[in-house]
């Protein structure tokens, strides 16, 4: 009985520190302009961003920001790096049921596919039970690539070479059709981001912040049995204009009923 009680306490302690960290709901009908900077009204007037933790690769991701915005047709992602973009940010997107865990995937045919399959090279990384990714977006000096994850060879979706090199003053922006991620107006998806080298040597940097930020870089996983990436964020795509109008009408009728 003692052992069972101890196990329960451990599980609860883990749950208390895991899951959804930040949820942004897009209410701006327009999307962003893919021009390498954050300006004007895009990304909710500069308020739709997510922050993280960790700095063992110099704070590129841990001190950076991921901006998101959406329109009726596209999702916009903007990475503002906190230091030189010498390695690769991988954003895991959970936008539909099903998906693939680290242990399910092993496409090692190039660095972007490899990071999308395996974070820490020599161990099976684990995610929160509510997070099963379906897509990845990898951002590095090479540009930006989007994959649909599979348990064999990931399906290539998009490559953008608009922004390359490691200069952190260039915001890495991309426009991705909502349909690529099985999203539609008003849909919500989850994501988290990690940062690792071309050879899957992992930093301790993430968005959102997680317990891994407090330790050394997981690296290749030497001496570790697994690495747990326990947190994620959520973003809700802007509803269709008709839905926004209905929200307004609902408020009007509610007001009438009160009178
Ligand atoms: Ca918007
Ligand atoms: Ca922009
Ligand atoms: Ca999923």
C-alpha cells in the first residue's frame, strides 16, 4: 500500500507541472505580412506572442518569441530569435486527433526530418499525455520547412527560403494554409518548440518554459533514460466573419432579454 500511495503522489506532482501554459485566441480578421519584421497591426498589434526558457545554446529560443496570427485562409508564424540562429528550432503542432510520438518516428534522412522525429538523439523523448503532434515546422539558417509527421518518411509540405542565415534581427515569418494543418476558422491547436543541432544535440531551450530549462542541455541524452517535454501552448484561429457577427447578435439578444 505504501508503494501505491507514493506512486500516486509522484503522478500528481508530475501533473501539477504539466500541460497547457498559454492560450492565445485570435480576434483580428487579418493575418500578418511576411516581411521579416513585426510591425503595424499584425500578430494582434504585436501582442500574440509566446515566450520560453533555457539559455544553454545562448538563448536563441529560450530568450526568443514565437508570434502567431491567422486569417480566414492562413496561419502565420514568426520566430524572433533571442540570439544567433546557429541551430534549428522545431515547432511541433498538434492540430487533429491521432499523431505520432517520438518513439513512433525515425526519419533521419536530413536534419529537419531527424529533429522532427527525434529530439534527444539517444533516448525516447516523451510529451504530455494530451499532446500528440501531427506536423512540424523547422526553422534554421537554411530557411523554413513544414512536414506532416508519419511513422516512416515525413510528408514534405512547404519550404521557404525567404529568410536564411543566422542574423537574429530578421524575424523568420511564414504563411501556411490552414488546410495544411487540418485547421479551419475558429479551430484551436497546441504546439511547443525545442532547439537542437543538425545532429540532434538538444539544447535546454523551449517555448513554453519547461523543467528541462533548469538543467544542462539534454545533448544526445548521455546518462538520461528519457527527456520529458511536459508543457505546450495553444492558439485559436480567428473565427469566420459570420461567426463574429453571430457573437455580436448573441450579445444583442442577451441584452434585449435582460430588458
Ligand atoms: Ca488574425
Ligand atoms: Ca511581418
Ligand atoms: Ca494530434
